[in-house]
């Protein structure tokens, strides 16, 4: 049983799919690298989480 020859549109679609896959992989690597750098710097990562933290409170009289 022989396979029919591949149509030209399938070759173009494959090329586009490879391009999208490479772009997505580069984006994932970028996000991962930024995450690793942020975590390994050791800076305290504090965000707005609806809780009172004394170290972020502004003292009166300053």
C-alpha cells in the first residue's frame, strides 16, 4: 500500500508549524531564564497579598 504524494500545502503548513514551535520554545526559555535569575538573586520578593507587613509600613514623622 503506497502513500499518496504529499501535497504542497502540507509542506507549507509544516514550515509554519515549525516556526511557531520554535517561537514558543524561545518564549518558554526566556520566561524560565528570567525566573531563574530573579530567584537566584536572593532579593526579597514581596508583592501585594492583602496582609499587613511591618517592614513595608510607612512610619509617621518621616
